[in-house]
C-alpha cells in the first residue's frame, strides 16, 4: 500500500470512529460535511497563520515551526475527509492532482494571460 492510500484508509477509519461514514452519504449529507470540513480547514489555516510572526507591529511573536507542521497535517486530515465525502479514492485524488498540476504548468508556459475555465473540465 502506498502512503497516500494509507492516509486515505486511516482517515476513513478515524472518521467512522468519530461517527462520520463517508461511504454512502446522501447529497444533503455531502453538502453538510463538505461545508463542515471546509470550515474546519479554514480554522486550521488560521491556526497555522498564528504559528507565524505575522503581526508586524508586535515584537513578542516567534516562529513556531513545530506547531506549523501540526496545523498543516490537521488541514490534510480535513482535505482527505472532504475528498472522501466527494467520493474520491486515493487514486482519484492523485489522478486529479496530476492533471491539475499539468494544467498549471501549461498555464505558466503560456503566460497565464487568460482564464480558461474549460481547461479543468476533464479533471
């Protein structure tokens, strides 16, 4: 089992233990949990920002790289959960990532002077 497969498996098991089974959700539950996980990711991102000395007016702040790493991992927990709510496996996630990465490189090669919403329709 590769590491991404293992992450997806571990997250599915944790979610089930918490009481959230992403396997057979109704559309209503998918909306609810996509919003829940999106909000949770926003909060984890705020906690990541708080690990950085972003207040230019405050001299007491210090960079906390250990906590920053923990917050990034917390965001991954919620991102994987959201992917699972949307019916994505680790293979689906990797495939979509690879396709989108290729599109992003193409956009950089072309100077990304125009937004083409159709370039992502095949993902």
